[in-house]
C-alpha cells in the first residue's frame, strides 16, 4: 500500500471539522469535563477520524484489478 498525498485533501478538513465539532459539543454540553481531558478527547477524535477516512477514501490503483499486469 502506498501513501497517497491526494487523500490528505479529504482527511485534513474532515479531521479539523470533527475536532471543532467535538470541542463545541464538549464546551456546550459537558462543562464538568476538565480542560485537559477535553483536549485529549478532541485530539483522539481528530486522529481516529484521520485514520478511518484515510483508508475509506479509495484512490486510483488501490484495487488490484485497477493495476496493469506487467
């Protein structure tokens, strides 16, 4: 499996959006969560989103049938 830089144009905005949404939800709905734990939750949500979205967005050549057999 190759690293595809073109996937980053999907992964980074999704991760940023999830981080912002998680932070807003934690601030508005869960005030009892300490600030340090909020940061850990937001970072964890962003990283999990990045990993999942990296593997779910297919690129040309990912499928074995797409490759030329030389």
